[in-house]
């Protein structure tokens, strides 16, 4: 099983050394990784892995029965054998954009739960534009303007963001009803990795996040559409950095 070394709170590490566990022309498996594998609405990281006589460009990362496969886009040189030492580098700019987006999603979800009682039914994080589905809600233009305003107000407060593992029963008692789909997380997952925005929000999440809300930048809600009875989708962007 690949060790997820970015957990619980080292999701700002973008360069590291490790060893190969398995190598094919399609993917590499390392003993441990700081690359984020696709999940929770957030895409996998990109970057490259190099060794003495070769280099692989990584264009996606995914979990496969406990292992993390680093998908190879291009390969230079011979494949490394198991045990080979490698140097890995994640696309840091892309990681930062995704971390800002994912943390912004937490802020918007908090606002909608507090102000409208809407639960997050799904989300998809992208570098340039992201979306969240909420239910049960029925927003109008005034609502989306209010959500945008309150989310940016929280960002301006620059609350600190912490990540850590906590016992499952403690998390279940602390997380507000409707804030997380805890029933979808297998009971065997204990402890849970939790992202806390100090004094503002608490949510179990395995994604990458900033360390203070001020790092997100300004949120702009650019679209709202109905996705069925009592379900609305909000799409948002962040100011460029």
C-alpha cells in the first residue's frame, strides 16, 4: 500500500525523494507519495519523476486497491527497477490553484448550509472554474450575490486553516448536520482526516487546502442553474494570482 505522505497536513510539499515499488510503461508506483490522487471532486496532481537514467512526465494520479498509480504521459530512458531512488516534483502552480479552489468550496458550502440549509450534494474542482451542487435549495440572483458576498467576507477575515486526523466518533459529534456525507465514508475509516477553518467550519476531507483563507483570493459566482427538483448548481471562479 502506498503511503500518502501529504496527509494529514503536508499538502504544501511539492518536491520529494522516494523509491520505486513498481514500474510499467503506463504508470509508476512509489513506496510513498506527496502527489494527490484523484478523489473527492479534486483531480490528481501532475508533475514528473526522475532517476539516474530516466524521467517520466506524470499527467494524472489515481488510487488502485491501496496503491497510488502515477500515470505516465511521456517516458525518457529505461523504466526504473523496484527499489530505484527517484526525485519527484509536483506542478506547484497547479497544486496551489486546486488548493485555493477546494478551500473556496468549503467556504461556499458553509455559507449555503448556514444561510439556506442547503447540503453539498456534489462538487467538482478544476483549476480555472469549479462547481457545487446543493439540495434542497432554490436560489435566485439575489441569493447568489449574497452567497458570494458572505464567502468573500470570510476570506477577508483570513481565518487559519488546519488539517489533522481525529477519532471518528469525535468528528461525528463535532460536524454540523448536513455539512458532510459521513454515511458515505466506510465505518472502517478511523481516524478521519479533518479540515478546520478556525471558528468557522469543520469538515472531514482528504483534499489539498491553503493554510489561511486569505490565500484563496476573491470568489466570483459566474453561473447558477437548476439540476432537478430542489437542487441547484453554483459555478465559481477565483481572481487570478
